[in-house]
C-alpha cells in the first residue's frame, strides 16, 4: 500500500495511492495513519491534480548510516567502518517531491546520495532483528545531500549533512516491500549516475534498524536513511537529481542557489 501526504487547496492530507502509472488515484484517509491507522474516506482525487509533499516530517529525527556500501566508501577514499557510522539530520532538512534543494552559502561541494529510507511506525527501543518488521511502517526514497567540503573540515557532520533541504523524501511510503535485493538508481539531469542494489549493503535493513534502536528511542515517523551505492558526485544550481527505488517509485528535485 502506498501512503502519500499531499495538498489540494491548503491543509495537508494523507491518502492511499492506487492505480497504474499515469492514471493513479489518491483516496483521502481520516487523520494521521501513524496514530489512527488507514481509514479510507469516499473522497478521491486524480494524482495529477494534487501536490505531493514529503510523505512524513519526522517528529523527532532522521538517522543516517554512513559508508554502508563498500564501493561508495572506497570511491571517497574511506575504509568501511568496523562499527556503524550513525549521524542525525534535523527534521528541518526534509523536503518533498519537486521541492528545490537549496545549496547552502557555506559550501561549494554538495553531492547527491540516493538511499532507501525506513519509516518507523511505533515507539521502540532495543529492537532485536527478528522483531524489526513489527516496528516499520514502510519505506520511501531519499537523497542524503552532503556538503563534502564542510564534511572534511568540520569535526562532526551536523552542517555537512543537516542543512535545510538536505533530505528530500518521497514520493510516498510503500508499506509492503521486500528489501533484500532492490535496485537503487539515481539520475543527474537524466544521466544514470548511481546503479546499485540493497543486496550490496554491508548491513541490511533489519540489522540497521536494530542497531539504531539501541542508540536512540525511535518514534512514529522517524526516518532511517540506510546508505548509498557508489556513483556520488556534485550538484550545481540548475541541476535536477532523481532517485528511483524498485517497488517504491521516483523522487525528483531541482537544485538552486539563492
């Protein structure tokens, strides 16, 4: 089931997206599915008539996992970490489909990172791997924008990873997905730059969620970005980067500098 967050006139709504590509319909659901469940109404809209928003604005945090693909670590001259490399992005970094990525004035080297993102569905802590499926609401596409020059000079990654608009998410949340071997692709201005699979992850989804839950209490709507395959490069104003993950869909964002 695909759960989207969208606007028609003003107030954001949640809905279930159904139908074939190009002719999808979104059925409005009552309230917030993270707390009220999925209760369909009789109100429907053509997907083309609504504006999709980020499918979730995390109530507390976005958790990133660094260097979780060996080839990506190698392309940046880094070793694969022996322990999970975790970092936080604030919820103010989140934007939705079509929203502009605004390059920060303090960086001249911002790169893209196509990633599978896990959306947490219930409050949890110290989750064993065999119970991880019980705490996941679903999955979405993400782009972990990173200011590489700042990442090299700062002692920690808050600015490099957490600047405003550095976490595009969307286009919706897919609640039913086998994450063992999903294609992860990324296009810069229509040119394929990243072409990997979740099977290449050093730590898979269940292990990642379990590890993260040992460090942080996870709340409904929290997002975990699971790492990016090789092929990262820099973006410039005027570019567009698209992230597509098998079984979910495509997330596209333009790049601007203000």
